[in-house]
C-alpha cells in the first residue's frame, strides 16, 4: 500500500550524476513502489537541484531494512565525530 507521504528537506551538498558533480539543494524521501529495485515497496530518496533541471538528480531505492541500516550508520557516524569537528559551513 502506498502512503503518498512525502517529506522534503533543504540540504547542502554535492551529488554525482551523468554529467558529473552538481550542487544538491533538496532531498525528497517517500515510501512507494520502486522503478528498478527488486522489491514491492522501497524507501526512495532523491537528492536534487531543481534549478538545474531533471538531470541534476541522484535517486536511491532501498528496501526498508537497508534504509534503516543506512540511517543508523549515518547517525552513528555523526554521533562518533570528535567534538567541534562538525560545522555548518566549511
């Protein structure tokens, strides 16, 4: 069953697409039928820069267990950084 729940968040980073690296300004997260992944439903994450058109997009389709594992590893990595290392700007 699709929930149609979609979350968007502003981000600052870079993504690598067909034409090389580009600035990423937005992430969209939703649970739906995948286009390519071999699963009935996946957690889908799109990193994009809408100002650069459809080609400025990196898409992920993760099964729920993989999505949770990636989320946990991301949080563990950030939580394990030395104090003062994380800043909002370089």
